[in-house]
């Protein structure tokens, strides 16, 4: 399958070279799209240097820090125009293990969405403070309770979509931009009755750089779950 790994970046100069190398070695058919939000640390310039030595690396440079959700939406549209069969979401900071990509590629042959789950077999998170771990774990329970989705890790960001899913979702009307974007994409996929599979992963906190988590992102996620549920009940999604 022709596969694209979308990696949004903002100030990931310490990680981007290494994550590109690790992802590309997983499969010769894999390609990467970096969507960079005008990183002050010149992440995009590093990517452009690497592009000189490989045709499997693509770059979208955006005008500023426009958000995670819009970065993925722009990447999805790029993937659909370029006829990729499946599309990955992945972080740049090695919290998602590139060695899991071959298994996800295998599973997506018989699924529509494969989610790398931190919570399907206990709690598989390394190096998080207890407060953040508790917040994330109970956020997953909260989302599942309100939406009814049978997904153990609805906020996780390591996943693989078949192109048919992305074509079926109205990407121009995505509501979320922060981490609730992950919930919304799962919810829309589930409502359209696509096949969803969770596989266990070990999530390891970033090797270097700063976390993008903030109180604003948390507030958006709490509010957005109710909005998505309301819009579904009204037949708007």
C-alpha cells in the first residue's frame, strides 16, 4: 500500500532529523509529510536539507502556529490529492514508536482505522507525571461515556486511516483544532460505521523539546465532546 506518514512540527529541530530516518527505514513504500507551523528553530530548513537526499520526504510550510487539527487536515488533503492508500498521524518527538508502523500497515489491510492505544491493555505510558497520566486516562473514560464510542484511547494521536475514511469525512467542516481533533476524527469515523481496530502501544514521553499541552487545549477538549454529541443528535454530523 502507498502510505504517507503526516508529522506536524513546531520547534522540533532536535527531533525531526532522527524521526524522519527512523520512519523511512520501516518500509520502502513509506513517505513522510512534515507540516511545519513556521518553527522559530528552523525545523523546516532542516527538513529541506534532508529533502535533497530523498524523494520520499515532503514539506508544507505554514505561515504561523495554526494548530494541530488544521495541520492534519492540510496533510489529509495533500494525501488525497496524491493518491495515497493509507495515511498515518504521528508525533515528531518519539512518543510514538516508529517500529510499530509495520504492524499498523499490516492491520490496515483489513481495517479502516487503526489506533495505537495506550489503554487497551492496562496503562502503557512511560515518563509522564502522575497528574498528567490521571488526566489523560480519565479523559479517555469521559469521552467514551459521553460519545458512546467503544474506543479505549480516543485521544491518542498515533493512528492510520484508509483513504476511504478521509474521503467520507467532510474535512472542511472539522470543528476541533487541539487534541480534541483526535476525538472528533474517531467519532466521525465511528458514526460512519467504518471498521476500527485498537492495537496496544507503549507511549513514551518526548525525548527532547517542550510539550504542546496547555490548559486551553484541555478546556477545548472538555467542551468539544459535548458539542460533537449535540451535533450528532441534531443530525448535523
